[in-house]
């Protein structure tokens, strides 16, 4: 794992399966390489173009991962093994759900994040799955990427996919109110 991705994503260490951790990091390394955005840009650009006020892309993304992990741990605490949750798949999926935004966004002449021409044709759930498949991420992780946003509203989400979807929206929806 390169230093840039390790710095962006200390949560990668939560993935116990070394191979899954490495392949998750490789997706981010490749996405950064292909993107017009730098790792530094990810710390300053807004996580969404849909609200007037928003925190940075990385603040939002990391908060989603933390909400997913904390939610899953509480579910285990209260329900035991009644609801099986694969923590490695959950964390990998949570880290990767918006990796496609690195292709969906670009910076305009003033340095403001805007939707790219590519992003107008392929939203981040689609490009994110493509990036993840390039590195042979498990279907369960690709499923979370594909199903986390509105594109997944008509399908059946896995348990991990439900956790990621709700964590993502509960950390997005409040910004539409302010």
C-alpha cells in the first residue's frame, strides 16, 4: 500500500484479511492515478455537489466508515450472531463506495469541484464497481458500491450493503437541511 493511500485511509488497518486490505488500497491508488484530483484535493473538495454547505470529501467518507463499523459493532453487541455481519467486507465496501467520484469530479478553472463529462455519463456507483472489479474485489464489495446510492433503491441490499447505504445517507441528508 502506498503512503498516500495509507495516510488518507488509516481505517484500512481495520480490514483483517491482508489480501482484501491490499486490494482495497490498490483501487484507491489506481483511482488517484487516473483522476485529475490529487489526494490533497480530496481533503478540501466537498463530498457532494448537491448541497450548499458540505464538509470535505475525506471527512465525509471517513465518517461513513466509522458509522458503519460502530453500527455493526453495536448490532453484534445487542443481537449477537443473529444478524451475521462480515466486518472485513463491510469496511472494504464502506471505504470504496465513493471511489468512483474520483472520476466523476473535476476542478473548474477556479479550482471548484464540478461534475466531469465522464461523470455526467457514468455516476460513481458504476465507475466505482468498474474500479473495484479491476482489482478482483469480492462481489459483496462491488454490490455495496453499486447499491449504496439511489441506483440501489429498487434492488435487494445485503446486510453490509444496508449498513453502508444508511450510514452514507444519514451523514448526507442533514446537509440538505442547513
